C-alpha cells in the first residue's frame, strides 16, 4: 500500500466532498491521533501488527482525502515515546512496519513528487535504531522540495520530550543569548514544528478523549474532534463529519483565529522581531538540524 492511496470515489462521495469543500473554512492543518488499531485487530481475531498495518492503509486514504479537500498540512501520531513501554514484540513489529513504509517512500519518489508531498518526521529520532534513523533522513531529504502537502509524522514523539529537547537545544547552541532573549516565541522556534502553523483541527478516533502528550504546545486554539470509530475502520464519511464539525466551530472561532494568525505573522523574522543574537542562534539551529539530516542521509 502506497503512502497516498488511489482511493476510488463513488459519484455520491465526490458530490459530498464537493459540498463540504464548498462550505469553506476547510482546515489548513489537521492532526490525527490514529487510535484503536489493537482493538480493531482483536475484534477481527488478527495479530496486533495487522491492526497497525490496516491503520497505515487508512492513513494513506486520509492523505488522499486531505489532498483532494485542499488541506495543506497533516500531522499524524504514529509512534509515541510511551509506546516503547509496550511488549518487545509489538515495539519490534511497529519499528519493522516503519522500516517497510519509509523504504517505500524511497521507491515511490515520483508519486510523492507528483502529489507534492513533503515528509517531515517530528520526534526524538535519536531514540530509534540507527538504520531507521537513516531511512527517515533519506525520506525527508528526498521530498524536501515538495510543498503541496506537508506530512509531519510524529514518530518517537511526545510533547513533553519535544519541549525538553527545545530547552536542551537552547542550552547547547545558545551561547551568546541573554536572559531577555528567552521567550515563548524562541521556544516555539526550537520545537520540531518550527516550520508549521498550529493545527486548526485535531481528529482522534476510538472514543478516547485524551490528548496523550501530542502537540500540547501547539493546540491551544485547535478545534478538538473525537469519534468512536476505531482508526482502521475510518471511512470518508467519518472524515467529512469531522471537517463539517470543524466548519461549524469556525463560525464562532474565526475572528479569534484570524487574530492569532496576524500575531504569528507579526512575530516572524521578516518583521525584525528578533535581536541579532536570536537571529544568529536560529541560523545556527537551522544549519545544525540540516547537517544532522544530511550526514545521516548520506551515511551508507
Ligand atoms: C494507536 O492504536 C496506534 C499506534 C500506536 C500506531 C499507529 C501506527 C500506524 C497506523 C502505522 C503508521 C506507520 C507509519 C510509519 C506512519 P493502539 O495501538 O493504541 O490501539 P488500541 O487503542 O486499540 O490499543
Ligand atoms: Mg490506544
């Protein structure tokens, strides 16, 4: 199964997509918590890993729906740092599945380029086996010029770890910074999501109404949507229902969200918001991250 599925819409599904899209206020950025894979596997008397594999197939469908809906950015929770605590067998199976899927990216470069999909893995990849780090770096480098759909895969990720890493980065690379340079905005620049606007909507399946340490910094104004369906059973109708719910929420939220976006733009580097010390630091951070990726992706 490819990363972006060739989902064949029935005529009435195309109609429903068009109606929802025409309603306006389609989220620019949507985050998915793909929960319920093991419950699905259990319900079908399948091994746990088959639940995760089915989950991947549904992710590929969702990406297709997002592309066709005009959504620009998707962030999906594929492997939490908490998941390392699962049985050795399940962790190894999940890492093998990831190996298979990241290898696949290297093979379907052309298709991803056609769709303009840029893959970014967010998370503490140092915790992963080296061969997987390498595949991830290659996949990221291979698609770095694409800009139609940004796909952020949270892998080996938790929010608390992300924030901890951000502080560590400031301490490691921040020589020359002064206490007054430390701000929310600076911490935000050190998060893995540095190049993204916050998600407009977070979509979680399986009836759990928790955030589970996912994008906690980023979702302060995000519309949360919970549905009882298990992730491997998600259909286009569940997806559209989520988008529709978001559209209704937007009618109340829009003035506030617009205000937040303006605030974001005002704070951007182009507006001379940062001191030279901070700009130097951010440059250092950029080249540090690029070098890490580049040397990983070119080793072997
Ligand atoms: C949560 O369901 C799901 C996961 C921990 C893994 C999700 C991974 C995939 C869908 C595969 C994607 C792979 C890549 C490389 C993007 P759960 O295991 O918590 O199920 P449960 O809630 O029923 O116990
Ligand atoms: Mg779960």
